C-alpha cells in the first residue's frame, strides 16, 4: 500500500518493498518449463513457492504483485531426485510449486 510521509515540506512516497521490487517472500519465481508455457497460454501460471506457503497466502501474494485475483490455486509437492555426479550419489532438492488459474480475460505479464 502506498502511503505518503511529509519530511521538511516534501512529500515522499513510501511503497511496500514487496510491491516495489515485484517480488514477495512466498513466491520464489516463475517456473520456466515447456509444460508451464503451454499452460500459461490457457490462463494457468506456474510459480515456485516456499515450502510453508498455503493457497490463501499465494492468492494474496499474486494479487499484491500482479494486481489480478486468482480464480483458484493448486499446490504440488516436488519430490527430491537422485543424481550421480563424478561417481557420487547426491540428491536434487525438491520443493513446492503452485499453479494459479485466472479468470478468462485476465493475464499476467511475465518477462
């Protein structure tokens, strides 16, 4: 929310850091995959989110960042995957992804 403060007869606009930087602590970023790109054409946008995020918090974050209210949100757990590098076994960290569905006509511009 934008507010103004007066400092020695100068109006200074104070904007929330989350809105100013177009980021939010719960939203890690846009998930860039071929499947996500195809879904975005149909109005379903995919984001990587924090492990402790829930649907209501994600809806509020999308509304704050992009200015559109999602119609619904689905959350999926990403499983850890085993990888082998130089003969040693390791694991890729899993995570959480959220698919945000918008009303017909609404769009999110992702650069």
